[in-house]
C-alpha cells in the first residue's frame, strides 16, 4: 500500500503538489505519492548541498522528515552568499521587511548600516580577483565579529554589505558602526604569499523610523545617502543619519509640563 | 463683517507653500487649514488646500464636497490634475487625496515622485498652497512637509498634543534643517495661553535641541484660537465657521492668524 500525502492549501508546497484539474471538493484533490523515492528528482539538490558542505538529510529517503530536512537545507543555501556564508540580498530584503514590521509594532529603534569596501576595484586590478575574494571574506569575518548574534550581516553586492541591528539604541548604534570601521581598518588581509594589504570600509547608517511603517526601499535609501556622505568626506568613515529624535525624553517632558503646570496655577 | 485690509499680491510670485502639521491628530489641523484658506481667499488671494493625508483624507468631509475627483484618480491616470482641483464653497480650491487609499500610506519613491509633480504643476497657479498633512510624523507626513517653504505646527495646550508638537519640531529641525517654524495654538482656554505654549515649547527647544544645531530654531506664534462652541456647531453643519459665524472668537482668531501669515 502506497502512503499518500495530501497537502492542505495553506502548505507552502500546495501550489506544486496540488496542481491538476480543479478538485470538485477538498477530498477530491489528487494526491501525489511521496514514496517510492524514485518518483522525486533529488540528485541536483543533493549535489548542490554536498558542494556547499551540507550533509545529506537524515531519515528514510522520501519520508516527510527527509523532505523537510532537504527543504530546510535548500532554504539555507538559497539565503546565503556562496563566498562568505553571509545572508544574501534575497534574505536581507526579507529580513528588512520583518524588521520594519517589528519596529512598527514594538516601537523599538532598529539600525541599518550599509557598507562599501573602499577602492575595491583597485584591489582587484592590482592583486587579481582571488585577492579580491580574500578581501571580501576578511571583511565579512570582521563584520560578523563586530556585531551581536541577533544582528543580521549580509552581502548585498560585489563589495557591498549591510547589517540590520534590531533593538539598537542611538548611542549603541554609533559605537557599533565605529567598532566595525575600526576592525576592518586594522585587519590585514593576505592577498598573496607574504603579501598583506590594509583595507577600509565606508559606512552609512539610518535608524528605522519609529512612528509608522516605512518601506525597505526608503530605509535603504536613507542609509545609502549616509554612505554616500561617508565616501564623499574621505572614506573609511561612518556617517549615521542624524536621529530623527522623535522620542521625547522624560527630562524634556518635565520641562515642558512642569513650567506649564506652573502657569496654569496663575 | 470683518475685512482684511491687505495689499493685493505684487505681480507674479512663486506660490507660498505652507505645510500645516501637528504630530498628534485631532488638534484641528484640517479645521485650521480650511478656515485659514477661507480667510486668505477673502483677502483676495488665490488659495489651494491640498489634502496631503494620503492615507485617510477628511477635508472633503469638512467641506461637504461631492462629487469628488481625487489625487488617486490623477495618479492612476483616470483624471487630469485640472479635473481634480475642486472649488470649495468659500472661495478657495481644494485638491483631495482620496480616502482609504491605504497604499499611499507607505511613501514609496513612486508616490513621492507623483506628489512632487503635482506640487510643481499647481503652485504656479496659486498665491498660497496649504498642505494639510496627515497626523503623526510618518515618512509620508515628513516628506509632504519637506515640499513646503513654511511650516505651521498646530497644537492644543494639553500634554499629549504638546509632546507630539515638540517631537515634530525636533524632527523637522534635525532632518529638514528648519529653523523658523510657525505655531498656532488651538482650543486655548484663556487669553494669552497661546503665548505661554509658544514660550513653553521654545524653552524646551532652547535647552535640548538648539545646543546641537548650528543655528537656533525659533518658534513664531502665528495665532491662538480659543475654544469656541461655534466651531463644533459649524462642523455639524458642514460649514466653515468663518463662513457661518465670522464674528465668533474662533473666526476672528483665524482672520488674525491669516493676517499674520500675510505680513512680509
């Protein structure tokens, strides 16, 4: 007897598995046998995963657990930049959306940093593309070492990186950004036998507006504007957007109201 | 009937764009925009009120306008901008955003571009353009305000309104580099309360904002409008209080504010 699996409409695979003539009723939905495993084409997926250093999924081939493990591993693979292991642009954009949503609901400040390796073309042109790759990997490591586990570091372009720092207060954000800049500045990169070079990054940053739902595009644009400023002002520099301090501190409120109360009593 | 005796505009001038904003909702932004526009129209000026609350418009409700062609229709190519400029009963023109246009509550680059285009097209045709912004200090509101030459912050004398007005002032000063902001205090309970409120806000600005800026922010009291039951009655009648009861304290205050705005 063949075990049949029938995916409910809400399941992510429903669109794939449940294709076919429109069912007359939910019970009529054509079900696709999941085992025997020879019905599924898994070689390509397994090859890619193997090349990326993933183990084969556990469990009996074709079992739901196996498939889930396979899916999870493929998700990982398609979310990561191959060279550095950082989140790739796709994963970054998803994370931005999520963070904006979180900020809109919780009101906690979040910081976006966009970074660009200074004079990267020069490295490639002078030392070759392998050296360029080494630089990128070294910068990636420096970034990961400078941030908290909850922060998301992504490679979003050739020499462009981004970091999302959730729940990041203004002062903390400035400190982290500077720490990142300094770490990259002081980190020698091996580009050849006995050859080390120094690199630097320009960093732009903007806090997510705390008042209402912004858009990823707008948030990135604001951070990029600061990055552009950093470049223009000499590179190897951090520029954060002056915080739209829409938060009114208790000291400010006290001054605002106490004196006001005082007037009221006149 | 009180008349504003003011000289007519001297020759073709770029329209004065005034953003009317508040931070907190419900302090009378729209009431102020509409009645100020009526007062300016009475002084012989050509005025447009642009309801820039792209998420949720309400100027049409206040002015009892129907049928309405909105900016949404313009943005989607169903109407021209000229079609959407509607005459309000009180001598000024109105451009409505369109209610419930939730997609515009997010300020995408496309919406920004469209709004900028609209502003560029209409400002040459009017002496004054009043931008009635939405409530809060969202991307949309801030962007809308950034299109204006002058800003009028509307606040009432109560704590949450003051806090939000102060936050708005801070944001405008730091992110838009504004140094002169107009203040209109609505629903004052006694004479001189407007001046007190301005002083309050200025004091906190002087202590906490100005030290971090290259030049100081100065708040200018444009007007204080007393709490006046006629205002609510006018709303219920779907009429502007300036039209219905021009002699009531709120109306007189609005006329005085308009005069203040027209001072060189």
